[in-house]
C-alpha cells in the first residue's frame, strides 16, 4: 500500500553553488543567496545524508529547445542590463524586464541553463 511506497521514496536534491551568486535586483522577492543559506542548513543538520544530492549540468541549446523556441534562447543569450533598451519589443514579447517577475540581470542566460 501507500506505507510501502513511502518507505521506498527517495528525495533528490539538485544544487549548484553558483546559483546563489545571481542578483535579481532590489525590488524582486527572489533572493538567490537564500538558496545558499538553505543549502548550508541541509549540510549542518545532516539532511543531505538522507537525500540523493546532484549538481545539475548547464543545459545545452538542444536541451533548452525541448522547452523553448530558438528565438527565445537566442534572445536570452543577447540580453543584458546594459543593452536591454535595445530590446524593448522582445522584452515585452517574452515578458521580461524591470516590472515583471523575470528581470534582466548579469548572467541571465547561464542562470537559465542551470
């Protein structure tokens, strides 16, 4: 039954230490450094011993294209805080930017690959 299923369940934990180095901007609620803090709690409390711990690889363009159009992937490669004003139409099209849930920040493409 369910009890037997639960006893065989495993928790998989994916963590990349670099993910905590990104900064979404002051007004955004996501603070990637919190991921680093959570990871430290898992280590200090020994919870990692009860999990399968993995470090994800950076997704290739082929892997990303299984979920996103190539136009969007190319856009993510080009966009940066410095040039975002040159991409106003694509920013609106893809719903990225300052007043969205998806800000443009340094390293955005690599972050998306993670």
